[in-house]
């Protein structure tokens, strides 16, 4: 009986855990002086070389790497 109670308690603990937000990563991205470089062959997807933020060029936007 004890094993079943322990199993149910562990199941509830896992179910009730909420993911932790990492505010330091968000603050790091906000403070970053972005330096975007293309990461695909078309040059439509850019990523910051410092923090890793990804930016997709929208239709009609000028690609500075062509």
C-alpha cells in the first residue's frame, strides 16, 4: 500500500510542477547589441551572434546580405 501512495504522490508532484522562467536570459536578450548574421542559404533567417535571438525577414523586406 505504501508503494502505491508513494507513486501517487510522485505523480502529483510532477503534474503540479510549473516550468521556471529564466528572467536572466530575457534580460540578456533585451540588453544585447544585436549583430544579426544569416543562418540559412537563402539569407531569410537571421540570428544574433551574441545572444542567439532569431529573426525571420518578412516578405518585401530588404535582405542586407544579398
